[in-house]
C-alpha cells in the first residue's frame, strides 16, 4: 500500500476549545476514531504501522481521527 501524504489537520470548535481532527478515505460509511488516552495526530501519522492501519480502515469508508480535548493538537 503506497504511503499517502498526511491529511490536513482541521479544527472543530467545542465550547471554548478547538478539537484537532483529520479525515481520509471515501465511501458511504463514516468511521470515527480517537486513538487512545493521549495522542498527537501528526505524531501518530509519522509511525508507519499506525499510518498503514489508518489507511486500511479508510478503505472501508471515510475515517475521521481526532485528538481528545486537551491532548495533542487540541
């Protein structure tokens, strides 16, 4: 599976906090993941095994990954 460039990190407002998220893939299924207790989207994408996992999940539909409030880029 060829490596895709990292999806753009976007932000959604939740109260007074901005939540970082990225989306990849297409399709009728909407898949939402938060990857653990403390995360950083750009850091996770830099890990080859994690990046490949996300790319495989995104074959099933549109995958959205986000950093929890107060962690990573949120």
